C-alpha cells in the first residue's frame, strides 16, 4: 500500500517535508508503527494530504513558516512518543491536524476591547423549555485546565487557560457541558450542519465561552460566581457527578463525556479532512482579556518586573528596614539594662520579596502561596490595589501594612 508520510529523517537530510513509501518495505520502527495501526495510518495520510494542499495555497513566506512548524512538530513527535505507543502518536496527530485547521483555515482572527464580565450569569439553573428537544444530545467535555495564556480573565491569581473546542454533530442538535477547575476560555468552532442549542460552562474559577453567536443561550455556573447550578469540572475523578449535574441543567443524562488533551477537545463525531469549520466573531477569546489592569498573581508580579516598575528584593533591603527601625526605637525609648531582652525589627520573612520603585497597582489574587513581601522605595508613592495576604513595608513612613506586620 502506497501512502504519504511526513518523515523526520527526510528533514534531517534537508530534502523535503514529506515522502511516499511502501508499507511493505518500511524498515524504521516509527514507519512500522504507523503502517500497523489502521487509525494511525489514516491520520498520517490525512495530515500529509492536508499539509500539501494547504502549502499550495500559501505564499512563500507563509509556506516557509508552515514548513518550519511542521519540522518542529515532527521532532516533538519522535521525542514524546515511542514507536510502539500508538495511543500517544494518535493523540499527537489529532492535535496537530486541529492546530493546522485552527491556524490556517476558516476561523477568523478578531479583537475587541470590551470585557464581558457577566456572560451567562442567571438566577436559575435552567434554559427555556424550547431549547432542549427530545433528540438533543448532551455532551460533556473538559479537564482540570487548558492551554495557559498570558492575559487574565479574573482576579483569582491563577493563570488563565484556553480550550480549543470543535463540535461535530451534523445529524442531531447538541447541548454542551464544559468544565475546568482553572479560569478558562472555551473557544468553540463547529462543522457545517452542527446545531449547538445551549452551553453551560462550569468550574471552580471563572469560565467564559468564546466563538458562539450571541443568540445561543449560555449559562455560567462556577464556584467563584456562586452560580445557580453549583459547579463541577470534567475529569475522570468527577465522572459520577456529571449526570446529576446534567439532569439539573437539561433534565437529561449525558450522551457522552470527552476529556480534553492539552487544551484541545473534539465533541461528537471525529473530524474528517473535508469538514469545514466555522466560528463567530461575536465573542472572540480576546473580548475576555482585561488589559486595563495588571496580570493577576505571580504573572502580574513578573510583568511589573519586566516593565521596571518593581524589582526583586534582596537581603540588603531586609537588613536596611531592621536597621532603620532599630534606630527609631533607640531614639524614642529610654535605655534598657544590659542582659535584658531587646527588641528586633527585621521583617518576619521576605517571602517572594519585591521593591516598589514607582506608582504601581498591586496585582490582585495575592493570596496563599501567591502572596508577596513588598518594600516601598523612599520617594515612591503608595501603590494602588489590594494586598491580599501580602505584607508591605513603607520606607517613606517606616510603617507596615498587611498580614506579616508586628504590633
């Protein structure tokens, strides 16, 4: 059987991005693994065929970019999966095909400045009676988190993630339950003929839905927004909770559960190369990015350091505070006899320490392990924002604010 395969070895010889070979004469372990597995064989052929068709539609610069990206993926494929691990290879092939389609095919790049904070917030855990019909299929999908993104969508201090979701159900309407623990954007596309009737997004932190037209009903119910349906996230350990949640929302059990892989999720039938994908520019992912405030938590602190607005604290800053406070104490208090207990004025700790150099807004979400210790450089103004569980030592007033201060 003659078939098309993208070969890493060909790359290393700088010859081409793909080659034809006969499975009957295949001699490399990876070749044999692909030839031996019918599903993997088909995925490899689909990706190769799609790659070449796509390459012909691009100009030279875009074609070179695609070539380099494909070479990088081939190296990753060989590094991450052993030749005998067909499931690992199948997962990588599916993600690569979806990535090519998402990046180069039908989906429309779009930016929007408005931040939709209250999408899908309702007082009742239900949809209108005509939304879900007897033949509507209920699909649940998700995982603990998706692909990490740089911008924040809430003030939890947790880095936001994004899921790329493709829904393929041209024969029957579908309703979706999408669930993750981390704050997440669910970016949805669908195949021609697929009808999405309703979506409920749930999880611990904020969940939002992108890519759908405005007329599709959405319900957001998370722990953070105290939503009317409560919250779950879709994972193997929570699988027993999914049907009760679905009955509460849709009055029907779930048809099938899909677990996301590295932020990618195909819901319903598998995707074929000929399937066209669609999305709506009404609510693109960027609409949920809040660019007016610092990134939250650790990412926010790192961003302020990159901008030169704060710097990492050192032991010198730590010692300086103690020395100045001791000097103030000596000037204000009467002498104490030798051998008596004397006060010390160093901060209790310098956990995650930073020095504020100019006007800043302290990132939200600095709680627990994300908390920090701040020193305000003399002459710098007092920062805006909330400390959370953090502590702030002000060299202008020699005062302390926050959870780590002593009386």
